[in-house]
C-alpha cells in the first residue's frame, strides 16, 4: 500500500493527499469538497488549473457552459484555473460573491 501524506498547498486547512515523490500532484477531489475548495486562496496557478480540470469533469460540475449560479459559487476561487470564463452563462456569474471576487486574479474577469 503506497503511503500518502497531507500537504497544504494553499492558505487552507484542507489537506490534499499526494503520492511521494510527486508532491503537489492532486490525487482526488470530490464534488462534496466544493464548499471548502471554493475558498482556497493564494494557490499556485498549477493548483487552480488542476482543480478547475476536476470541477469541469463529468464527475464534478461538468461543462461550465451548463453551470448555474450555485455551481459558480461552489467553484469559487478555483475559477482562477479556468482558461475560458466566457463559456459560463452570464446568469450563472450572479453566483460570484464578494469573497470570491476578492480571491480572483485581476486578469480572470477581464
């Protein structure tokens, strides 16, 4: 059985399991963890991108073009990892809260 150890990748108390020697590689994130993941701040770009891939997976929230405001709120700061926010419906962007906007890279909403 491989050993896993918690690694704090961002300003959060949520440990991510990583396989040595691939420190920083995310193993699994479930839809149930979205509330906590949405508040991740000060993550490296690679972490946001990996989480965005999981969020847009069919086991996550699927294609961003189908998202609702609830899903945008759940994804939160992980929006930093999406490459094309234009595909999210304008109505769904009503899910942005002030805390989410505060954690977004200034270039994300341009």
